[in-house]
C-alpha cells in the first residue's frame, strides 16, 4: 500500500510446518524505502530447486483457473510476511506458525533494481526463497508492477519483461504473484503508457503485464491486488470493471487480491465485507486471496473480537483460497501504530491464540 494518505472511504493502505493447516469448513504499505542492499548477486541462471510441495491445510477446490494455473494442488493457507528483512523474528521460528510467506518489501521491483539498467540485487529475496524451500512454505511474490515503488525513470517494455523473466528464472517455485499492485487511481506506474497505456479505457498495460507474467512464470497463480475492494462499494465496482475488461482482452488474471487493511475502519462491518467479497467473486468468476489482512487495536479483546468476526468469513468462503496476515510481531508492522501485531514480547495476544487454535498450530 502507498505510504501515508487516505484511500477512498478510509485508510489506504525452524522446524517444519505442523500439519493441519487451514481448518476445512463448507488481507502493502512499504515501511519506508527499499530493502537494504549488500552487493548484487550475478544475474542470470536459475536458482537450484528441490523443495517439495507445501503440505498441510485443506485442499482448495475449483480445478484449473481461467488463466491456466492450477489451484487444485495448492492448499488453502494462512500465511504472513517477513518482519522487515527477516523471516524468523524475536526468537520465534516462522515455520512453526505460518505456511505461506510474502516478502514485505524485498520483492518489489524498486527494491531489486534502483533503475532498470542497474544490476539486480537478489540478496534478501534469495534468503526468503531459500527458507521456503527448506521448510516447505508457499512463496508468494509481491510485486511485479506497483506505481509507488519501482526503479527510477521510465521503464520500457523490454525492461519490464527482463525483470519478470529474471525473477521467474531465479525463483521457479514461486506459487503466486501480485502482477499489478494497486492500479489507478490508487497508484500509476510512470511507464504505464510505454507498456500499452489504456488507463481508464481498455487497460492494455495491465493486460500486457499479465500476458508477460504468464510467459515468464507459467505455473504461478497471477493476481491483481488492491486495497479497499471488499470494504468500500466504489472500490469494489472499480476493481470488478478492471478485471472484467482485462479478462475480455485476453489478460490471464487468475485471482483477485483483497488487501483488507480497512477491516478495522469504524465505517466497516462484517456484513458489508461479506457482501462485497461475494460480489467481487460473483461478478468476475475469479477466486480471491486475502493478501494483506491486519486488524490494528491496542486493546487485546477488541482485536480478538475483530478476528473472530472476519476470519470465519474468509475461512468459510470456498472461493477464498488463502489468507496472508500483514505482519505478526508487535511494534514491527507497517502502520504508524504497532497495534496490528499478534505477538508481543514473545507471547501471543488473544487474537494470535485464536488463530493458532483454529489452525491446529502452536501458540508462542
């Protein structure tokens, strides 16, 4: 999500994994600048593979997605993000609690390349990806194209393709990708016109981005990600319009990402969220991932109550294929206030214990 500002209607935005996963039943704002660098690794060449498929959790249903990637072999997950540049944090082993990971900042193009002609810096991403391979955790890329954090200057079509191809060659077991994050009016890449244009029209630049991402990473689930699309009606309608336009143009969008940062806004309630969630799915025919969920409350019981209200909505919706919490260590989450954290001083807040009990996982 963009740093600062207010979106339409509200705030914008080891050990192996225990089995059990998501209990079967019937939601980035950068933290300020790019990831620390430390010397670029040589570009080119595929990263070594060898990690087995993630285990745990109930199987998602639905077979092949419209874009061609299979959802059938990917379990419905409840994951989280890195804590700044770290996976394990505060003497806690990430893989004990979460079965999917999204790099908070390290995967954004602007974190990997200072400008589109410079060397790639893969250092932080390498460590995160290697952790997922070692611990059988689902790896999700965030993000290929985002207007708020990108290389300086105006990138060309060839440079965008080069970025996507280099990433997918290096990290071939990437299972999900936020191909475009926060489309206009929320953010607009400086190079949108150079890769097809069509903003507020046929959205050709988004169609092209998904087409190129499919060519680069054919086995990944490709996501259009945005904030407020299950909290506010105008944003919901706008996302539906973009998705259906791109799909009609042949763009291989596999799923929609609902960041879900505004669930704790005073003007939002569970019934509104459930209605807009269903509408987003029904009007596009696509699965949904809750990609950046955080509920920020200083009061433990308020946070617990909020998780008890919203988590079952996502748990019980068959078309919601996974949930990513946006930060878990108190005081180290993206928002100005630290209150979205789930673990404080090494101990679970009640909402963390609730989630872990739901998932059959241990609590810190």
